[in-house]
């Protein structure tokens, strides 16, 4: 089972990313401070489709193959060393890191260099519908991403490699999926990828990385909207 598990995750990490990249049109979004897309609803849908596609490729498809086909003899997630439990170590990690992340994001999202890129959805008026759906698709995408990289891929590597090498390999493949962005996210993905894998080892759960990734993404989006002089929260 371990060999088939590794093949499945490596194929998903490689071919899955290629498919996502090919189907996600215009991945390199315009780097501009101005808001340009209020009159272009398809632009907003394009951003959301990218997140939905990622959730399907990295979450639903691997989970379906594992649970609904005979490829791996339908193992439980616990058989693959994947857990979502909350324990005191999870709490300690989040209490130690989340405040730092929020402070850093609050400061960094004020900078013009950050506001040129975030939020991804560059519209002037953030109405409740767009605001809520953007958060929902972010969360689903990041849940799938963490489930795959810190769950499936990392654990499949651990079946064949020492923990240190598994962290390096998983971090390298995770960072490659962010290389096309060629900005601070590309660099941060190396540090975050290694840290998230270590948190899995220390806590026995993928919850810390999952929560940290979601909090980081949503706080950057919401703080960027707040700090951008041309963007506004709208009730209607």
C-alpha cells in the first residue's frame, strides 16, 4: 500500500499542479495599485474558479481515489497517519504564531507593494455576497491544499524516508507550486512549508497548519481591503 500511496501523491503533486496551472487562465494577475474590475464580473468568477479547481484536484479527487476505489484497499485516514484532532500542542502552536502573523499582516498590508497584489479580487465595492463567497472558496481551497501537502504527500514520503528528508522533499514540492508567483509568497512558501510539516510531526495533527494558512490568507485579504484607498466594504 505504501508504494501505491506514494505514487498517487507524487502524480497528484506533479500532474495535478500542471492541470491546475493549465486550466487557471492568467495566473499572473496584473500588478497594479488601481482597482480596475468592477465592471467585469467574469474576472471575479475566474479567481473563484481557480480556488474551486484547486479544492477538487488536491482534495476531492485524491480522497475519492483513496476511499472509493480499491487502489489502496480503502484505508482509513488514520491508517495513513492523517489526523485532524485538536490537542494542547495544537493550542500552544496557534497561540504562539497567530498573534505574530496578524501583527505582521497588519503592518505589511499597508505597504503599496502589498496593495498592488492583494487582495486578488480587485474590485472597488466588496458587497456581502462577494465577501462571503471569497472567504468560502479560500477556506475550501486551503483545506484541500493542507490535506494534500501536509497530509497525503507528507505522510506518503514518511513511509519511505526519514522525517527530515520527508520535510525537505515535501517543502520543495510545495514551494514549486508557488514559484510562478515570483513574489514574497514564493519565498514565504519555503519557510511555511517546512514549519507546517514540523507542526504535523510535533502535534500529530494537520490542524495547526490548516488554521494558520486560513488565518493568514483571510487576514491578508480583509486587511488589504481595509487599507486600500480605493476599496470599500459595502452593505448592498
